């Protein structure tokens, strides 16, 4: 008997853990009075999705989030590749000091600096623009650190062989280091995409129009009590917003978990 | 002996030195884009935050003037600030141990031979990929008084209906639960990876010695997981400052500030009350705490792991 206890508890916890999602999913397909009274046999409906979809410019929000995530990732790849490479190049004066500054940066979260970052964004004319949302995250200390670790494992001989062949510094980076770090790029991309797809506070502060607002901010406005939509419609909107990432996660689960591991452990 | 070498000068011809200089220039060039961005969006704002915190809040009549540490004094006298600090300590004190403990249990289960293991792993990890905003919406279903599931379950046992988010005694706890739900599966992944590096011989040896499963766990597994636990701990500390998005959906810090956390209060001061100096002073406070955490990480934890 006792050997069944743990599996049962494990499964019970798993069910508990997905229950908020399952309940919302179920509610999204039922009309609100059926949903809140838990009439399990009530008919399915797509009405909530129709109401939710008509209630806000979701297509625009999806596009904004997609562009934002792409922009941030491109910026991070560019800046962190160059910086990570600089940190594994031969030692030069000041390199280690800069590295310590970068490590410190791991703890100074962009979220905490909202007050002054807002002023910086304002003075650069970046308010209410995708660049304004993305820029503070691009020189990611975490990304530089990650790329440095990845480049470190590239054999020295490969580097020197390429230089003997006449490759320039950037040539070596592009032909030797970047291909060797492909798994790290994939891991970093997954972590970055899921982080910024979900990010809320800074985008809330910087954006004030439909044309830049990402999904999370759009969802919070849509679900605000003042808006007066019922819980089934909120559920439908929530399911819509999380669907792309959730489906991606369920398909590429192994890669996602591996990505978070690579990103965390290194 | 002033040979030709001295005439030409050492710096000009020594190929090693030239190469070194070339590399240094390349190094700085490679770093410069990232450094420029870091300066604009991290270094400068940090310094500017401190500077802002030394000035009074300007109004149309009274322009902002230099007042030294006056904002800090005002902050220390602001009961809401202390309320919020206390809330955040409670938030950290509850969510960190709870999510670490649950993560460990999850990892032990997800790592053992158990039916439906892949479903279990997926279920535990799924909240990690959801936005906090969405998590807030999902949990509304559990907390809302009129139809919340918690009250439905409570009613089965004859418990009175509770407005979980609407009363000071329970609001912060409700917030904590959402955070634990969101974090535990994420931390589980790190434990899972660490568990898989423990050689199976250890378990066999423990079994031969007649050690119970509990002894094996306490004496062998937990010590081996210590570095992972510390890593998770630091992350959880950072998260206890950062994870506040669900407040916007669930409580907005209320009722009467009972679930308000520091970062939310900073946001409120800066963007709802337009009191930037107060927000800046609070930001400095948070930066100091994070700085101490960084020092702890680098001075205490880095003895184990080496970034080499």
C-alpha cells in the first residue's frame, strides 16, 4: 500500500499544479453562468473568444509582442556575442574590471531602475516605441556571461588555425566561435523569448498606445475590472495570449527545459 | 651598449607588444557597443537615481531644490514604506522556503520511477512559461468571493465564504501562493539536473549499509544538492523583489496596503503619485539590498563554483 502513496501524491500535486490552467480553459469554452456554477455537462461555446477577440486589437498586440521579442533577441545576440568574445580574447588591461562590472549588473535589474530608465527613454525619444521597451534589456549581463562561457569551451587550436589561415578577428568570431556556440544560442533564445513575451512592468510604463502595446499590457487592460468583462471572457483572452508560448513549450518541451538549465547552471 | 635597438625604441618593433596592443584595441572595440548600452541603461540610471533622491519634489510653484538626505528621512518616517518593507520580507520569507521545498519534492518525484512521469514533469513546469499577468487572471477563478473555487470547496465542508483578495489578513497570502505556483517548477529543473549527476552507486552503497531512504536523502542527497540550493536561493531572493506583476491583476496592493510590495510601491510613487524623488530614494534602498545579495553571491558562493 505504502508504495502507492508517493505516486498518488505526485499525481495529485501535478493535477493541482495544472488546475488553474485547466479551469480557465474549461471556462473559456462555456458561457459564464455555466462556468461559475460548474455545470460540467453544459454545452461548449466559442462565444467568449468572439467577444474577447472583438474587445481589443489583439492582432496588433500579437504583432507588437512578436516584433518586440525579435528585436530584443537580435540586439542581445549582437551585443552579447561581441562582448562575450572580447572576454575570452587574450587578456588586456581593464578587461577583468569590466567583467566584474558586468557581473554586478546581474543584480541591478532593469525592473528596479524604472524611475530613471523612464527619463532616459524619454530624453532619447524612445517612449511609446518598441525600441524603448527593448533597449534596456539588450546589453544583458546574463547574455554576455552566457556567451563568454560558451566561447571558452572552443578549443584554442581552432582559433589559432583560423588566424593562420588569414582570418581577421571578426572572421574568427563568425567562422569558429559562433558556429561552435549554436546550442547556447538556441538556449538563450528560448529563455529570452519566454522572458520578454511575458514581461509586463516596463512595457506598461513605456507604452501608451495601441501601436506599441505588447500582449501582456493589452491583456491587463482588457481584464481590468473597469472594463466589465466577465470571467469567461477574461479566461478566453488569457488562453489566447498564452497559447503560442504554451503550444511551443508543449512541442519543444525538452529543448525548453534544457534551455533553462543551460542558462541557469552555466 | 646603445645598439640599434635603443635607437628604434622598444615599442615600435617588438612584435609581441604590437600584437598585444592590437588585441587590446580589438577587445575594447568588441566591448564598446555593449558598454555603451550598459552605461545608458544601467550605470547612468543608477547614478541618476541617487542624484534624483537628493532633490525635493518639484511642483509648479516650488521648483525642485537640493535637500540632501531629506527624502530618506521622510521615507523612514513613512509608515506605508515600513508596511511595504514588512510585506516584502514576509513575501520573501514565505515564497522562498516554500518554493524551494516544493521544488525539491517535485524533483525527487520527477526523478523517480513513477507512473505518468512525463505528465508530472510537464505539469510542474508549465507555470514557468506563463506570464505573471496571465497567472493572475487564472487565479482569479480561485479567489473571487462570489464564484471562487476555494469558497466552493470550503462550502462543501461548511466553511464560510471568504473574500481572499479583499481582506487584509489573506490578500498577501493569496499573492504568495501564486508566486510559489509560478516558481516551484522552474526551480525543480535545477534540482532535477543536479539529482541526475549523483552517481547511482551511492544509493546502492547506502542500501547495502541498511540506511533508510530518509537517511540517504538527508545525509547524502541534500548535502550534494547544497550548491544548487544556494543558486536557487539567490534567484528566489531576486524574484522576491521582481515578481510583482500579479499584484496589478489581483489586489493592486490593497486592501489598505496589506499586499503592497516594494517594487509596486516604487512604481506607484513614480507613475501614479508622480513623486519621483521618493521613488528614487526607495530604489536606492532596493539597490543596496541587491548589492548585498551580489556581495554574498560573489564572496561566499563563488568559492565553490569558479568562472574560469
